[in-house]
C-alpha cells in the first residue's frame, strides 16, 4: 500500500463549530448574562380615513401623538429614532426605531400608541425584533470593526430589511463561511459613507438578522448593494425583502406630512 507524501494527506478534523456547553453544565463555566440591547423596527401606516376628518380633530390627534413620542424620546429606558417613508414606499408612512435593554419597553410604548387618539387610525404593518451583538466575522480583518458598533440614527437615511441565510450556509465549515465574509467585507470597504448596524433575530422573530445601513448618500448605498450581489456569500441569501428607505425626521415633521396641522 502506497503512503501519501508528508503533508499531502487529508487535513486534520476541525473541532465543533458551535459551543457544545453554552450553559456551563459540563465545564462549570458561567453562562453569558451580559445585558445587551434589543432593537425594534416598527413600521406604521395611517388610515386615509384620518385625512377626511375635520381639521380640528386631526390637529388634536396629531398634537397628542407628538407629545406621546417626545415623552418616550426623553425616557431613560429607551432610545427612539423617527423616520418618514412618505413618498418613498406605498405601504407604510413612518417608522419608529426603538432600542432598549428590556424588550418589554417596546410593548409598553406600543400599548400607549394604541390607546392614543391617532393610534385608532394607525396600522402596524411590519415589526422586526432583534438583538445587538458583535459579528463573529468582522474582528479577523484589520480595520473591519470600523462602523460596526451601534450608533443609531447618524445618517439622514436608514435602509432597513430583514435578512435570512439558507440552511446550506449553516452547513458550511467555519473556515468556508469566514472566507466568503472576508470577501463580503472587502467588497464593502470602499463605501465609507455607509455604516452598518446588523442585529440578530434567531429565535425571537422570523428572520435571522435585521440589517440597517446609516448613510447620507442613497446613491452610494445603491452601488454598495449592487456590488455585494456579485460576492459568493450572496448565493446563500434566502430572504432580503422587504427593503425600506427611511428618511430621518422629527415626529412633528412626519405628522405634518400626514395630517392637517395648519
């Protein structure tokens, strides 16, 4: 029987690609109890019936909603950013980006919205829930961590979409996934005017991730996404729609687009 020359045999077997003892039952280590931020991207549509109400009723309802949102903006428990989609998408009018350590804060705010006068005319068309954590892929490349930490609402535009990988992606070896993500990160590097806020939805919502890009330059974002279509990792995309272009605006300006505030 012939022997393979030294160094040409099969590579050594890799270890497991997941933590086999996450709760520490076997090793005795402490499980991860670090507080992390939850994110909620909530999209609303105003019933056209509202715009046919008497102007005084519209103004009173809008003023109450503005007061409600400003109260939550001043809360120590919640980070809140407001965005308009008027004229940018047909099925939604505005978006609330909410960030908190306790996801029940989202529930509390939503309850106050639904009890409000304007809330009777609002439909929550989409709502995405996710958890902030650092990507396992970015810290292996020099400089790749730039723009990855969560800095909500820095750009005039926020581009948001739910994102899921195929099951085939998770069957790849960690080495293969890292190689494709290195290409993905390198392809993104020239687009300095776009910052990524990526968060994880495993087990708490339908998608794997929620991807949000902050930018002042929509044209640069179009070029970035077009370029990423040619990377190998894009072959493993299962879902990346609906896509939302959100324009940063204070809540009073958004209500002025939607209601009779004169």
